[in-house]
C-alpha cells in the first residue's frame, strides 16, 4: 500500500511529518452516514481531530476499518489521534 509523506503545521506552527496511507481531519463524530470515526470530536469547540495510521500495511488498515463500529480503531498503537486548534 502506498504511504504518503505529509507535513502538517499544528497549533504551535512546528511541522509534524507523518507517513501514512490515510489521514482523516474531523470536526464531527461521524464520517459518512453511520461511521463514528471520531467520537471525541465536538462540532463547535474550535478544534479539528487528526486521525492517521503511520506506516501501516493494507491488512492492518482493513482491520482498523472493521473495528470502526466498536471504536477499537482508536486504541490501535499505529493510530495516534491528536486535537488541533482551527485557524
């Protein structure tokens, strides 16, 4: 699976580099109709949630998608989540 290198300027402006096939920026809990990908997101708190899985295989990524209903994807060691101030 192709890994993309992305540099993000987060909050304090120091760039963060991630290597991932997937980056999701959320300001609400749901993506699509019923996929609760970011349960900690609040629409009006002024923050975005960044979800990504660094250097993950296609099989591990598939396993993450399968765990979305139980929200176990948030506990996966390769899936850090961070909160950033909207600017």
